[in-house]
C-alpha cells in the first residue's frame, strides 16, 4: 500500500482514497438503508400486494399507520422500551465505568475476564432459569424484572468498551491530582470521568441499541403485559391483528426513535469510537 502511494501522483492518490472510502461506506451502510426503505415501502402496500415483490406502482395506504396508532398500544410499548433500555443503559454504563477503572488501575484482569466470559454464554439458555426465579420472586411481567435481565447484556458490553478508553487516560494526571491534595475518588470524578466522556457516549448509545432491539427476554419475562417495542411489532405476526402492512408500519415506527437518537449525536458517537480502542 505504501509502495503504491509513493508511485501515484498525490492528487490521483487522494481521488483513489476518497473513492475507495465511499465505496466501502456504501457497502456497509447500503444494506441497512435498503432494509429500512423496503420495510417502509411495504408498509404502504395493501395486504393483497404484500406478497408480490415485483409490484412497485400502487396507491399508498397511509391507513396502515393510522390503524396502528389508533388500535394498538404501540406508543405505550415504545415508552416501556425507553424506560427499560434507558435504565439498563445507565446502570450498565455506570458499572462498566467503575469496573474498567478498577481493572486498569488495580491490575485485576481476572475480574474482567470473568465478566466477559458471561457474553460467551447465549443468554437464551438462561431464559428458563430466569423465568423460574422471576416467578418465585414475583418479577414476571414487571419493568424491574426486564431491566435486571437486560443488565446481562449492557454490563459486560459496557465493561468491554470502556476498558479501552480508561486505559488511554494517563495515570500521571491522577498522580498530579493526588499531589495537589485530591483523593482517589476526587481524581476519578474530576479527571477520569470528564476525559472518558466521548467513550461514555459511544458506550451508552451502543448499549441502548442492544437493549432496545432485544426481543426474546422481553417476550418471555414481560409478555404482552409489559410489552416493549419489538414485542409490540411481534403482535402483528398474527393475521387477525391487522395484516402485513400494519406489521411493517409498526416496525418502521419502532425504528425511527433509535434512528433520530443516533442522528442527533452522531458527532459525539464518532468521536467516542475513534478516540479510544478495545484492548485485551
């Protein structure tokens, strides 16, 4: 690569580099936009055209959206998802920050390895034990129960991502604060936390997305009583619930909140992902 760069003119190399970057970006992002467009397009189709993929010209049916809004609990389910995902994200981020600091400053690698090993176990294998314990404790069909289950996802992920950011913060900054009379706790909150803010934002967004998109835990432990947004979409899998068009409309509406959240803080997310690294 370096040899090719030296042989090509500088302007030609910049054009080649820009073109390659754009092609790679389209290759990565393109499928996601295609899926969203296909989902939105099918949400406007009448049900009798849903299974005719070659049909591109038809009269859009916005009634699918009005029916979902008027005849379902979709917005209440979205609020449930915001509460559950937001709480699980905050707890996972807080635990990830403290654990990462402990591991890097006190050389406790075995602790982080133990936490990360839990991610190697498919959480679906714990659904039956979860359900039995929750039934005994009375946590089935409750917000608290689903939040606790989502911590199995957010805490290990928060530790894994934040570990690289905390390692990048020089210990000399904390030592200088100690010399000035600050305690370890004061140095942590006044130096480590502000410097790791970009990483915290990136970690929070990724944890929120993973929690928001989780379907199986919410379905088994919460059911339709405390339904989250993905479970709300699943209701339309029943033909009597409204048809395929309404299912696509509900799926589109569920995707929009996360899309706008990421769009609103994309600069902070990009800065966080590029300023730190994941180190083992």
